[in-house]
C-alpha cells in the first residue's frame, strides 16, 4: 500500500477547505491517507478548519493544520513530493510510478488564493511539479484533487 498525504496550501475560503477534505474522504481509504492544511487564513482558519476536522474525524482520517509547508514535510517525511500545478517545469501525471508499496508520497495543492512559495533551496530541490496532460488551463484545487485521485491513484 502506497501511503499518501494531501496538502492544501494557503487557503482563505472555508468552502475550499471543506470540499478538499470531503473529496479525499469520498475517494480514499483512511488507513493510507493523511490530510494537511498549511497556512490557512481568514475564514478558512476560523470556519473551514473546524468543519473539515469534524468530517475527517468522523470518517477516521487524520487532519493536521500547520503554519508552514516545511512542518508538514518534517512530520510526514515523504519519499516523494509533488506540487500539482501548471508550470513550465511540470511532469505529466501519466509518467508517475506510484505503485511501489514502500513509498510515502505527498501531493501539494496550492489554493490559488495566495502565492505558492518555497522558502528554502533544499526543499525546492526535493519538489517536482506535476499536472494533467489533457488539461489546458489551471484548475482549482478540488478539481485537480479529484482528477489526481480518480485517474492516477486508483
């Protein structure tokens, strides 16, 4: 079983936080999946996090809320880190080899509401950018999450 961590980075909307968690709960198994919300702001932190936590807890999922991406990486210790975003240095998701049982993979989804920043160079060297071959424009994190889980991880 490949262990997965899904990270929502810098959300400010409570709806994005809640829908992110609902999507993971609907499509993944709780035993091999972890959820992190990093740098939530505004109503996402005040309203979205408590609602998302209730949903995750009821379904047996762990939900971590952390101030920095470095903290999530330190806690989870992934063997591979992917940022799901359309960039000039992205790799197509079809090229990923995710079926190895001993892997701990972290997928980071920028919320699109605040800029995605990597603070340290050593962290930047560990991260790979991935996106979907047939998708022409940047999607919101919920749509990207759904496509990734359904088409790549299943």
